[in-house]
């Protein structure tokens, strides 16, 4: 039976789904090989979640807010850190698609193989989503015992719907950010992390976007992460159902429909330019 661990080794008769899954398998094998780094990022995610969420406990202990308000703040911050752990993991895996290839010395093989680029990017996006789900669930499981939070009103189906629909738009954003390392071998990776920093600032991860200056609030409407965070908090804190979040889900679906094809198109244009100008080199 043929092994599709290497997408370029798959038979040409393989369908798009098989080829896309081959990229998932390849990244999974890389994940296993770099397990120590995965442990580092898991520990970092847990510590970041605890450090941010303990701010709510400090607010209560300092007498700034009552126990009820502090508990609400705990859940608000906990959800913000967990959602950001998920979003940043997805953005990392997808936006660093070119960086991974350069690290492994396979960029010429991958980008010149007879595999449609959209299939390659879909495979990387699927891996990014699955990887982010696993890491975020582990962070959640480790951090949850530290806090007494009430999930009695949570609508988990609605929350899952927000993640499912919102992941499309985040994948599109990740592919767009992945163009930067393709165009700028020496500093593109740093630039892609700057994109993440901007998304973190304007999307209301640790605070509501209403506290931002008016001119920054305008940019928050252009970030799909804003609507993902609002939807998750609405579903888990407010108990909003899928029907009640139809507007949020519709906006996220629109982001996905627009961002994914556009990002794949931009990546393809950037790839042709990179090949023509000799940017497909292994080291920046």
C-alpha cells in the first residue's frame, strides 16, 4: 500500500483530498520530530493563560470588584486566552508554510511539484486547525482546575459552530500572512508575526474592543478574530444559540468566502514572482 507521508511521492492519479491529507500527514510527522518545541509552546500557552486569568483574581483580592464581577472577569479572560491560543496556533502553522519548507530544505521540491497550490494550502490549513484544537484543549484541561468557572449556561454547539465557520477566515488570513516569507526570505517570518500582533491588539482578546480609541475600533471590524471572540463569549457566557448568532456566523462565513479564494490567488501570484526572481532559496 502506498504511503502518502511525502505529498510529492503520491501517485498522480491521487485525488485532491488524498493529496491534501498527505500534507497533513507530513506536518504531523514534523510535529512528532519537533515534539520538544511543541512541549515548549504548550507550557507557554498554559502559563500565559494562567497569568492573564489570574489578573481577575487580583482585581477581586484588591477590592476593585466584587466576587461576582471577578468571576465574570475570570471567564472573560479565560475564554480570551484560550481562543487566542487557538487562533495564534492556526496562524502560525499556516503563515509559516514557506518558512517550514526553508527549514527543511524542501521548498524547491514542494513549490515545483505537480500539486495544485490550493490543494497544498488546504492541506496545511487542515493540519493547522487540527493541531490548534489539540493544543488548545490541552491548555484548557490543564488551566481549568485553577479556577472555579460556571459553564451552566454555555451552548457548546453554538461555540463549535463559531470555531468551525471562523476557522475558514483565519485560514485565509494565515495564507495571506504566509505570502510575506515567500516575498521576503530574510524578514518575512518576522513580518508575519507582526500581523498576528496587530490582530491581537484590535480584536478584543483581553478586553472588549469598546475600550480602544475610536480610530482603532474601526480596524477591529475588519478582523475576523473580533467576531470569533464575540461569538465564543456569547455562546459560553451568554448561552446564545446558533440561531441567535446567525448574524455573527454570517459575517464569519462572508469573511471565509472572500478571504480564502483571495488569499490563495495572492499566494499563487507571489509564488510566480518568487520563482521568476529566484526567491525560492533555502536560506534567507
